C-alpha cells in the first residue's frame, strides 16, 4: 500500500517536472519525460539538455 502511494507521488512529481521543463524550454512534455528518464532529476542538467534539444530541432528559444 505504501509502495503504491510512493510510486504515485513520484509519478506526479515527475509529471510536474516534465510540464515545467516543457513550458520553460519549449520542448514537449514527452521529450522532457524522456530526458528525465535518461538524466534523472537534476534540474540544471535537465534544463541544459532540454535547451540543447530545442536548438537542435531548429526552433528558437522563447
């Protein structure tokens, strides 16, 4: 029971992080989730990689 709640809480936090990254950098929430899966939850690293990803896609940063 506790494990299920912990998993749900973690999933909600990861979703909020993905939405924040998408809004902040202009990548999609799915791309942000992929980055989180690869990098972890270090916000500085995530934002850096998200901005690189956005640049590589040929779209300007907001």
